[in-house]
């Protein structure tokens, strides 16, 4: 009897739920009325909202039994308008995700009527007004993310009494008021983020009761007072208090917070010494104390932080020597001690930190010579010793810094010459040596082709300033204060009048002596040889010289034709058509060549690349490589039509493509055309297909080595063609290739390749990932010392990556979910470990699914609800395996797109950049 009653009650409940669900279709149509920009994204939300039909609408997930709406996911669809109060009628909905749209207006109070709601994500919109207090009526709410809106007012205190809330994200709003002492009533809350608001007051003493917190971010508010002692009772992994007005000492008890991975107290008004007990934080990876008023010396105990990756103590009042045992932090990647009062010598032990990529000791009182051992830091990218009291010479061992991009030794007392070895640094983009006592000339820097910023002003340099190669980039200000320097860029002649007169007299005297001596010598030889000449038979002819043994400038270079487009042409034809490569035919410059345009007799244009260097020492090897490159044909590769090698200059002939390079279209001063989202997707796919052909379908396989937007050319239909793979090296049997120096372009170079010089196909994949970021953002890889990849990683960590989307994409993309997928793909391609990157075949497959998606008849489902509270939801948001923009293609390979994108969570949660 009891079983029968229970069954009847269950059936009655189901019938009631089904009856209630019949209204959900009408509710969804009512919600749609409040949205704008819905025609292209919610086109299937139509009809009368009849039961069950709405379950196939985009972004709608229904219960399998009652057919009530269980989840609503309309994220990233560029929706405008407001959130309708009708949303409160969805009584069974457990998840609402409207993030990354353009929704405005207020959050309706009626959302508190969604009594089954567990997840509410409205971040990255334009919502205004106060946070509704009705949200406290949601008994099952676990995840509340309202970040990156324009919400104001105070945080409703009733929210703190929600016993099941686990995730509270309120960053980047206009919230005011103070932190409530009741915030620790949330016994299950592990993520509390109110970064970048206008909160005031102090951190309440009850903070020590927030024992469930794992992430506490109060940064960039207006909080004051001292950091409370009992904050040390927390077991957080991340404690971020930067950008406030905290004062007083750093509590020593923080040194007992063994779970800390990130401690950021930067940009406050903290004073007193750095507690030596911080050395106990052996699991901490990032320690940021810069921008305070800290005094005393750097505690040697910091050397005990064995897992430390980033240490920044800049802009304080620290003094004394740099402790030797700081070098015990063997995993340190970045060390910044700038803008303090540190003294003494640079410890030679710093050279033990082999993973360093940034070393900044600038603006201190460090004295003595630069240890030559610093040159052993082969992974170093940035070195700044400026504004100190250094003496001696620039170590020649700096030539071993093969990854270095920036060297700043300005405002010291260094002397001697600029080492020739520095001129061999192929990745150097900034060199500042001003205000020293350096002598000699600057000719050693003429081969630093990547150098963009040079300042050698106010030294004792002399000689001619070159006018070619990279020196054409530098202004005269770079050379001021060196009276001995002269040349075109400085507007001064290198010879005075008196000097010219003395030189001319000297040359005349030498010439006269030489001519007289030559005449006497010829007379003696003629007299001695005359009897022998008279005996030579008249029928004996002189042998003809071997033109291969004695090359002559009178012999025209040979033109090697590889394809029929240039058939029946000779070298003289090319020279005549271009007026001996006149400047008026120049269409571009590169780091290694000048490019000309030539229209052939058949009216087809070709691009002529004149190489700066006379390739190579082994001419036969170079010709063999050109023959290999010329044999490669693919619709997404620029074909090598022919070549000409001679002492006068080496010329390569390629297909000419009308719309120039992707770099020109994205970054050129006069953009020819705005690229919409579909065009960018096709360009990304075309470039990927060309690269995949080189990696997987060529025999032997080929590594490009210099994938960048300047090497992706666009035809009249804006289809992508990968160019300049002539410097690629064939891979025969080995999977990797070791180079004596790093090739590529700054901003695109794989960091593992830069560190090890070990090259494989995954190095190209990294560079391709940077190109994807260019396409997505419209920004340069390196611009004003800002690294695009690092910027995107920081945005991804903050869940704000969609802020970086190029406006031309936002205006033309129907589904911003696709944009997010390509962001995911770009960050997968550019992961730090090559083994974590996809192959280009995998990249092609994913992009192909976006360019040629499944037919719309297959309804898309929103993401599954989180099944476990132990998985950080902010990671899961980036792994939408069943969302509206799901990448699922028929006949796909064994490695599914879901598996590929699942790796993206690591980009967010294990960001080590």
C-alpha cells in the first residue's frame, strides 16, 4: 500500500511538472522579445512555443522526463537588449548562462523566482543598477558570476547567508561599500573575487573564519588599514591584495600559509622590513611586493622558496647587497629588484638561475663590473642593469645570450668597445648603452637585423654611422653626444676640408709613385720576354678561359626556370622589364630581402625577391634546396617559379598575389579592406592547410621556420597562401633539427626553440597560434614592448579574453562562440610545452568544422551542468563541448575536438607565463 501511494505521488508530481513545462515555450518567446540582434542567432526560436518543440531551440536544454527547460545557454551571441522579467517563470531551470553579450538594463528581480537555479552567469555585459536582493532567495545557487558589468551599490548582505554558494565573481563593476563581517558565513565558498571595484573600509577581523576560501582577490579597490593578523588562518592558494591603500607591516603570520601559490601585495603603502619567515613558503610560485615602502635588506631566507618562479621587489626602499643565496631559487623565471637602494656588486651566483628570462636590477646603486658569467643565461630575454654605478667593460660573453631581446646598460660608467659578439645576437630588438664611456665605433651592430631600438648617445664613440641594413630605422637622437661620430644620418660629413686636401695630396703622391714603378716594371718584362715571343708558332691559339673557374661580371647570370609561367625568359628580359631592378618596382622590404614586382611578357606578374646575403657557402646545397622548394605545389603555398644566383645578387621568383600580406591588411597604415569574421576564418584555414601540407604531406617533410602574418599572402579572393618557406630545412630521418642560432621573427618564435635551438614542426605550430591571435585581435605580436601572447594569457586567466576581440569581428560575427573556440585553438597552439600543442592536421580539422559547419538541422545543445563541485567552474566555462558552437564534424579523426579543447583548461589553470 505504501509503495502504491508513493508511486501515485511521484506520478502526480511529474504530471504537475509537465503541465508547468507547457508554459516554458511561451516564456522563451517572451524572453526573446526583450533581446536585440536575434535574427541571425535565434532564428529557430519561432512558432507558437508548443510543448517539446522548444527543446530543440538553440541554447535550450530540457529535462528528459518533464521537458521543462533545465538550462539556458546564450553566451557569446552578441545579443543586445535587456533580460526580460519573464525569465522568472522558468521554475525548473538550473543553469542560466548569458555571458559575453551586450545586454544592458538591470538584472530583473524576478530572477529570484527561479527556485531551482544552481548556476547564474551574466558576466561581460553592460548591465547596470544594483545586485537584486532576491538572489538570496535561491536556495540552490552555487555559482554566481556577475563580473565585468556596470553594477553599482553594495553587495547584498543576504547573499552571505546562502549556505551552498561556492563561487562569487563580482570583479570589474562599480560596487561600493565595505566588506561585510558576514562574508565568512558562506562555509562552502571557495572563490571570492571583487577585484577592480570601489570598495572601501578595512578587511574585517572575521576574515580568519573564511576557512573554505581557495581564491581571495580584493585587488584594485580603495581598501585601507593594516592587513589583519588572522588572515594567516586562511588556507588560500591565491591571495591578491594589490592596488589598494593598505599600510603597516606585512604580517609575519603570512609565512605560515603553506598552501599559497600566489601572494600579491603590490602597489600599496606597506612599510617595514620583508619578514624573513616568508622563506617558509616553499610552494609559492609568485611573490609580488613591488610598489610599496618596504625597507631594510632582502632576507637571505627568500632563497629557500624552491618553487618560486616570479619575484618582484621593485619600487621600494630596500638597501644593502643582493643576497648571494637568492640564486638557490633555481626555478626563478623573472627577478625584478629595480628602483631600490641596493648596493654592492652583482652576485656571480645569479648565473646559476638557468631558467631566468627577465633580470632587472636597474635604478639602484649596484657597483663593480658586470660578471661575465651572466652570459651563460642562455634563456634570458630581458636584461636591465641601467642607472647604476657599474664599471669595466661589456662582457664578450653576452654573445652567448642567444635568446636575448632587450639589453639596457644605460647610465653607468662602462668603457671599452661594443663587443663584436653583441652584433651576432639575432633576436635583439632593444639595445640601450647611452650615458657611458664606451669607445670605438658602431659597425659591430650592422648585422643585428631585428634591432628596432638603439641608443648609444653620450659616449665616446667615433667613426662612420652606417646607412644600410637596420641602421635606417634609427633617428639621429640615438647617436647624440658622440663628437667623433659622423655620417649621413647625423647630417655631418666624415671629412673636413683640410683633411680632404691632405688626403688628396697623399693619394696623388702615392698614385704617381705607383704608376712610375709600373712603367719601369713593364719595360723590364718586355725586354726579357721578347726573344721567347718571337719563337711562338703562328698557328698555336691561346686556350679559352674557363668561365666557371674565372667568373666574370660580363657573363650574364643563369636564370633557372621551374614552372611554365616564366618559360622562354632569360635574365636580360627580367632586367629590361624592371629597368635593372629600379626602385620604382619595389613593393616591399624584409629582414633578408627586397621585393620587386615584374610583369612578364604574358602579362602575368611575378614577385622578385633580391636577397641581401649572398647565399650560401655551399652553392650546390642551396641550389638543391631551391629545386626542392620549387617542386612543391599546393593551392595554399606560394610557388617558387625560378631563381638566379650570381655574385651580383641572388634572385628568387615567386607568384605575385594582389592583396599583399595579412600583416598589411591587419596593421598597414592604409587598410585596403576590413576583414569580416568569415574572411578571417578562411584565411586561418588556408594558412593551416598550407602548413599542414609542408609538415605531413611533403617527402621529406619541411619546417617553415618563420610563420608570421607577413608570410601569409592574400590573392584577389583573399585566400591565404603561405610564403617564404625557402629557408625551411628538410627533415629526413630525424624528427628535430638543431640550429646554431635561432631563426624566425620576434613575437612569433617558439620559446622552447629559442631556449634549446631544437626545432621541430611544433615550433611552426606555436608561430601559427600567434598568427591566430593577430587575426582575432587585430593587434601586432609585439607592439610598444607589449607581448600579445602574454596579454591574451593574462586575459584568459581573468576570463576576460573576449574583451580583446577586434571590433571588425564583433560587428560581423553571428556567433561569438566561434570566436572563443578560435581563441582556445590559438592558445593550444602556443602552449609552452611543444608536446601539448596540436598537429597542423588537427588544427585544419577544427577550423574546417568552423568554416564548413554541420547542417543547421542538427540542434545544438548547451553545455552540461557541472557534476562536481571540486572542478573549478571558471575553467569549465572555457570547455564548452556541447555548446551552441560545438565543433562536431562527421568523419572526423580519432582524436575528437572535445578531447582537443579539453586541454584548454590547462591554459587557464596552469598558466606559467
